[in-house]
C-alpha cells in the first residue's frame, strides 16, 4: 500500500463516519397518511420526533463510498501509474465514480401525494439532495437500479477496453526465434 492508497482509506473512513453520524432521515407525518417524506441529514444522537432513518438510502450511500474507494484504490495502485497518462480503463473508472457521485447528489424523488396513493413508486424528477425536499420522497428502488446500471455499464466498458494479454509462444516458435533474430542481424550487416 502506498501513501495515496492510505489517504484514500482515511478519506473513506471519514466519509463512513460522517454518514453514520448524520444519516438520512424521513419525516413521518400523520397528516400525510404516514407517508415518509425526506427530512434531510440529522445527527444520530439528537432527539427527532416523528422521524426515522431512511435505511435504503443510507445503504446506497455506504455501497457507493465503498465502490468509489475501490475505484480510487485501483487508480492509485502504484507510483509509476501516477506518472503515466490516463489510459482508457482508468477514464472509465473515473467516469463511474463521477456518475455514482452525481446519482447520490441528485437522487430520484416523487411527490408525497403520489406516494400515498400509488402501489408502485412513481417518478417526479431528480432534485438536489441538500435542497428543500420536505414534500418529496426518495424513490430508493429507482436509485438502487440507477446505481446497479452505472456499475454494470462501467464494468462492461472496462472489460471491453482491456488490453489483450500477450500471446504465449509455442515451443516451436521459441526455438525459431533466435534463428530469426540471427538471420535479420546478418542481413543488416551485409
């Protein structure tokens, strides 16, 4: 482990600590048919009436931090790797990390009125998670699908852009190689 990977682990641990100290809460109001509305990020040790932790959103946050930590770990795996230019696979990893960050900053919401009347979740739009979302509900199932699709597409693109492994020479090719090299070196001298 190099120093960049150590910094990555420290930053990930601090992110996890912040997420667990300030989890996402849903406000449950009796006037809105007990439909939980997104209440924001509140301290875990505070007294908050009529709220409950939004477990599904917290789970997606934790998974996203772990995945981004793994991506950073791969990108920073060796010092010589930092000096060379970014190759296509590393750009895919950076794109996946950016997409996951944007998916968490702008999760899918629905209006609490449609949430109380619908059997299946509906979609109202993507809104900034730190904005005023007191009348909206996060559609955690849709956010989970969004994260899964980002990861699957990123993995497929990463595998598609992988350089082919060097071909293993057969015994006959290894035997003929010195003769070919000698033949080309004698031709150059003449």
